[in-house]
């Protein structure tokens, strides 16, 4: 799966002019952890995989039926969720997550649940706080500005440099609500900062106009 990810990134760089800058690799501890990633684009569902030595996604069961991608999720023992059976699904997911952490794997999760346009009001789910509390492992917040170059729900991409910032891990032991507030604040502050940094590019993304519109709607 990392090889597939790198190949797709190379294609995006050659064909679409999308480069990548990774910051904060030193903030990734060894062993089991939860990576809580900002979700703006289809880009991060693939491109961040090589950051981890033994990654596993928590994802909708239906995604396993997608040709090629779904086959990879099965091969690499991803953790599927059956949303039709909520109580059973949560129990099975938690058991699989505990096993993954015990094996020293990295659980990759998008706490917002679905992609949100760059600049949109965030809508994080509280479920990650339950994972944090029950698994007792570090959570590494990860911010980026990929939504400026491959917008949500669009196959149109724009050239530029996607900046990924790996933030310091949130160690286990915080109350669930305090952890949740800290995680959201850190991811959103860093993502907003990376969006503003992108304005200084020699060729800023046209998506920045949409970002300003969404922010204006939030404050109106």
C-alpha cells in the first residue's frame, strides 16, 4: 500500500504539479498510536500512508468493495465499520483497534467523519475521544491544506505544494472532553495557518476565494 501511495503521488506531481512538504516527522512516536487527520480532500486518504510503518484505517465497510482500493484495505487488515448495526459495529471496531495497538500499529482516522471544504466550519465527531480513552495510546494530530489543491467532491486539481504538519502527540491520561477540545483546537489552528501560508505562493490556488466565502458565511 505505501508503494501504491508513492506511485500516485508521483503521478500527481508529474501530471498535476502537486508537490508535498512534510513537517514534524519527529513528532511521530514509535509503536501504536492514533493519527487524527484533517479531512479536506481525497488526497490525504492515500498520500499520508507512507508516513507510518504499519498503518490501519478505520473506515466504512462499503469502501472495501471499491476495486483495487478495497482489495488493499482487506490485505492490510483495515478496520471496517458496519454503520447499519451501530452497537455491534462499535464493539467489533473497538476490539480490532485494541488488537492493532497491541501489535504496535498506527490507527489512521479522520475525526470529522467526512470531507469538509477548506475553510468550512469543522464538524468533529466525539467518537475519537472514546478511542483515546479506551485505547490509552498517544494521539497525533495532523493538519494540512490539501483541500486547496484537490478540493472536496471534485476531480479538478490545481498545482501547488500541499503542506502537511504533524503536531506533537497528545499523550494518554486527559479527560475525554479535554482531549477532544485540545485536538480540535490544535488541528484547526494549524490547518488555518497552512491555508494562510499558501496565500504567499507565487501562484496561489483559486480555491482560496471559496475559503474566504466560507469564512465570511461563518462570521455573518
